[in-house]
C-alpha cells in the first residue's frame, strides 16, 4: 500500500522556521522525484519545491520561496524534507508531498500557519 505521510506543520510566528517531513512507503522511493506543493485557502495548489530522483538530487524552487526554503531527501529513510526559514504570513497554506515517476502519489497534507 502506497503512503506519503507529511508531518511537521503547525503555527509559527513570522520570521520563524519549520521543517516538514514526508515519509514514503509502498514504492521504490529512490526512483521517484519528490515535490512539495501548497494550497492556501481560496487559491490554487502551487508547486513550491522539487528534487530529482536518484543520487543527484537536483533541486528547483518557486521564486517566492527561493533562498528561504530547502528541499532534501534521504533515500535510506524513504523521506523527503522541506526546511522553511524566514516564514511569512503568505506562506500560510496546507503543504502536500508529491511523488512522481512511473505513477503519481499524494500525501494528505499538513497545515502551516504563519501568524503573530
């Protein structure tokens, strides 16, 4: 059974940091590119960060988060991470983990709220 389970969301003040995790199971994790998307209330889902499959781990980011967010993966733990620093209120959203390769899989999402 394929599962992507996100964790690490929560409430944080502007300027703070959070680290999201996405634990994968049920498929060959190292063969899949991993992405983080987010969806704010009333808005469309948008791609935040991506990391390629394999050991190269090439990364790409949305302009709005470049320099503040870092995506990484640990193939030995079947886990991908999103380190989020210098958080802003506009980063408030539900964050979703996505695996893409032979198939496409989605996690259930984790809420991130940036507010004072």
